C-alpha cells in the first residue's frame, strides 16, 4: 500500500524573484517597533542574499503621497533596477505595470514575498500570484501587520491555501543550495550576524 505524500517545494535561485511590498515609512510608524526592526532586518538580508545569488528584486509602494517612500535602509539596499512600482490597488496583481515587471523574467515562476501589511496587500497579492500560476513563498519573519492577531490569521489562511510559509534564513540557504557555492560565505554571514546579541 502506497502512502501519498505532497512534495515540499524549495526556493530555487534560478527560478526565483524577490517581491517587496509596501515597506513604507508611514506604514512602519503604525507597527510594533521591535517586530518592525526584525522584519526590516530580514527584508534587508533577503535583498542582500538575492543580490549575491542573482535573484531579481521587485518593489512596490502604495500611495506614496500618503504613506511616504520605502523605509530608508531598504531603499538604500535595493538594486538600481528595482525602482518601486507605484500603486493604489491593494493587490499588486491589479496594479498597472506590475505584471510587466514580474514577467520580465518569464522563467522565474517562484516569488518570495515580503513587506507590509500581511493581512491586506500581501494576502491579496499572493492570492493573485497563485491564480497566475506562480509558486509563492512568504517568509513569516519578513512580513508584518499592525496587530499580531491580523498577521496570525492571514498566515493560517495562506498555509491552508497552499502558500509556502517559510522563514528568511531558509530562503537564503535554499537559494545557495550547496556550501561549495562561491556566494556561500557572503550569504551565511548575513545570518551569522542575526545570531549576535544586540
């Protein structure tokens, strides 16, 4: 008798893109400061890891006139070609120009999605990406909502709907895949630093 098992996908750098949703200054002001700092640090780790392994980075900002620009440390870490797409739609998938940005890399059908707010723009976007046929990974420690209960609710919804809820460090090491890779030490150092006491 055979036992059916669902295969667990891993993040693959040759097929991946990193999407940073609405990590903006005025949204950040409404978040718990300690959790916010951890999320911002993890987003920056993923940007640095993506740059090391050649994963494209895409960013959006929601109504920047009202919510301000992307948080300074994240903005400074973005690759030059990752200028944020302005949007007013909660789902990136209904925002003009967004589909063109992610389809610029047609063979990259995995999206790692991070940012704010988990229960609004992130959940609506990952639902749209899933409908478009993308495999979606959401690092739980790189997303945030104003209230923990809102984030917890949406994380449970995403898991139930087939979204891969992961952690930042897993994504980095799945992108590397092998400690013999030239980028191993560079990426490993990003996470080694996260273990140091503040």
